């Protein structure tokens, strides 16, 4: 079941306007210090974790704001100090921070105490589907009298919050244009440094990356047969609407049969904001869940995956750093283009004939698993797509982001030479 939609989220935002005003007055009275405060809408991970590790190693005072007991436990395992983001302690930590680092929105930290901070918005993927001010979904509100006015208010609030961003890293100049448009920011704030979240896909040798990823994956889903190939299915969020790609009982039987015939494992990762009904109706160890409740950040395990199946996820750009074949399953591509929209044409990413249902997808997947030439062709296409969107693949994106932030007036840690 979907757990969030823009409409419900924006309705809550409108009701919180008085709290935003009170918070802004409060932060105007409190001096900010040198601490870097981190938050991430997906948990302890993503680009925020990569940057926090580097910033802490450089000697800065860091703190992570958490929203669940699990996040507290994950942070503790890494030796990261935390406080809950909600409540007075989270408000105070946010209000006193010199730098705020987020990956989804200002709600990653305490939403009422960010005015006046140096905000670093790392974002969480290269936009394929339209985001921010480029998408009508962003300003959705419930269908009530005065809805057009409410949408205009939401757009103003979104634009105002975006203007607090001081640094927004982009993977490439092509991605930069999309982010500038989505956040209504100039090119002085959107900088082509590469994204910290994908450094893990470039660091070390291919063998080292795969071994590390396989170890992480096994911790998440249990032991996998050494001979089995792994297929990651990662459908994206549909803003509260039902996922049209959930397999029927008959399709599940076909999926399991194919997996058994080709000695493969299907890992299902529904979007954390809208998990679909992807539990197999038949008992099988060939299908396993890899949801955000199992693994908050999927990027570090991608090197252990052999094939990605998705619809509109930005993972399609990322796995090309590993030359991983990608298959597209998009039963609602026309409707999604109408209601959400894409940057450019979906066909330029997915090819001229993305699968519209599981029947078509399984035919293509079987060919990919059977035919070395087909797999090599798909790998090359994936690498080419990624090269168009990722300007760097040297594992130093995090370092470039850090140096950009420091160059914009953030002081060195206390005691540094």
C-alpha cells in the first residue's frame, strides 16, 4: 500500500505554515556554529553518509538527525552521534548548525529551523522523471474549494525553500540543467562535481566492489547460491496510485519458472514511499524482498547485481557505471508521461519498445540470461547511457563536493592548520 502522496504531504505543509513562521523567528535569534548536521529521507546512507564520513575524517563536528529507532541503531553501528530530528533537541541542533546536509528535502532535518543555514542539497538520483517545479505532481493538493490558490501557495513555499540551497551537486552538465530548472536555482549553486552517493560504484577494483557488495547483500537477504545470477527489480513511486506492474498469480508462476530454469534470483525493491504487493503467492527462495526496511541504501550492493529491471528509476543511470544490463517494464508509460512527465523522451533512455507487461519482459530477460551477445549489447548500451549522465567515475565526487562547500566560506575544523 502507498504510504505517501504529494497531495497529502502538501496539505500537511499548509497546516504547518504557522509553525514555519515561529521557527523562522526563533532561528533569527540564535547564532549558528560550526557543526555540520546531516539528515536523509532514506535512512543512514545515500550521499549524506558518504559526505558525513569524509567531513568527520577531516575533523569537523558532525551530528545526524534521525527519525526512527532503526536509524539510531544504524548510526550507532557506524559511530555517528545522533539526536531525533523532531522535538526540541532536533530543532535546537538544526538551529545551531552551520551546515545542513540533506538528500530529499529540508524535512530531512528539523523543518522549522533551517532558515539562515548553509544548506547542501545532495538529492538522491539523476532526474529521469520530472521533479520539483518541473512536475505538476509537486504542487498537488486535495480536491477542495480553492485548490488552484492552494497550488500557487505550495509552489511559492517550494520555491522559497529551494532558494535556501547553497550547493546542489550535479552528476554532469546535462543533469545540472534539470536540477537548475527543478529547483529554480542558478548555475552558481548547482555545481558539476559528481554525486557522492555513487562513489561506491567507482572505488576499488571490480572484484573488490563485487565482493564487498555481495557481503552486504547476503547480510540483507540471506545466503545466495554462488552460481545464481541476481536480478534487481526496482519500480518507482507513483504518488499514491496503485502500481500497475504488480504480477498476477499466473505471471508469478511464469516468473518463478524462469528463475528456476536460468538459476537466477529476483530481488524486489519497491519504492519506500509506495511499496507494492510483490509477495509471491507461491513459496520460493527464488524471489526475495530487498525493500528499504531490509536495506535503506541499495547503491552499495549494486555491484553484486547482474541485471536491473525498472520503469522510471534513476538507478537506470547509475548501474551503467558498472555496465549492468537494464530492462524496462513500463505498463503506464503514456499515462506517466502525461501526469508526471520526463526530461526528454522516455524512449531515449528505455529504447523504442520497453516491455508493457511481465509476459514481454520475461521473454527479454530469458534472452539476456541465455545469450552472451545480447548481454554484451545491453551492457554496452547501459554504459553509454551512464556516460552521458555521469561526468566523473573516479570515486572522488564526495571530495569535490566537500571542497566546493569549503570554498564558499565554510571554515576549516577547529584545530586545523
